[in-house]
């Protein structure tokens, strides 16, 4: 009987190892398990074998929605709601587990008619770091990149987002 249990564990582990970001997303979507505010779009890297995906929402859309909800209830301060203006709200998922909610600010210097860029600035080992997310809203193609100490790092990924508010 121990051998049968062992084989079951091995087979189950093998199945779990083969899951992709799309598999994890489908599982969460099926049970309405996506986190809070950032689920207007779901985004996948071009590498179909990757096990990470992320969801995004336009901060201005969230702001508009919260202002409508708050008009009657007055539970939130307008200044708290206005923090969403000109931002992108992002939640990363690794193997189906949500990370922290991240607010990225619009980079007005790098925003065009159909392409918009958002940044998150911080430090890494006392060096300035900029995470950059650029999306073409017409095609929903994106690029995520990292700049450390003023130099573009080797990390840049590309992919495509899908509008979750539209039935496919």
C-alpha cells in the first residue's frame, strides 16, 4: 500500500509541475479567486511555459468606480480615492498565489496616443531601480523592464494582456 501512495504522490507532483500561468489563471478564474482591484486585464508573458501571470487595472477606472460607490456611503476620503489617478494597479501571481498589490505611476514623458508607460521607483542594494511597464492599449501587447542605476538591465519580458471585461 505504501508503494501505491508513493506512486500517487509522484504522479500528482508531475501533474503540478506541468502547470502554466494560463492553467493557474483558469483555476483561479473558475472559482472567482482573483484578488481585489487589479483584475480588469490579465497578462501573460510570451513564454507559454512560464508559471507567472499578473492582473492590471487602470487606476482612473478604479478611481471613477470608487467615487460612484462613495457618493452614497461616504466611507472613503476623496484624497484616498484620488491616489488611483494616473496609475496602473498590478497584482503578480506566481503558481496561482497573489503577491502584493502595486501602484505604478504614469510616466508622462513616455506616454503616447495608444501606448502608455508606468513606473515604480525604488532601491536595490542602495542603487536606484526603476520598474517600467509599457502597454499598447490597442493591441494589449506589453513590455516589462528594469533599470538599475540608470542602466537598462538584462531583464525585459514581453507578452499580451486580455480584457477580462469582454466575453470571449
